[in-house]
C-alpha cells in the first residue's frame, strides 16, 4: 500500500518499523488514492 507525505508530497511505497517520511522526516502520512476516472451523468 502506498502512502503520500503530507509535508513534502513524495510517495512512500513501503513503511518500515518507524512511521516517518524517508525524505523529510515528517510523521504525517496519508494513504494514496487510486487514479480512477468516473463517468458522471448530466441528466
């Protein structure tokens, strides 16, 4: 499962024992949302 750092915005593919961004050291991570296109009807 991929995560995104809320501070620097970089993707983190795998978390180790410590929950920190490996680039900036921030502890605030959010789950990456899948890129799904959705069809919306206008009727």
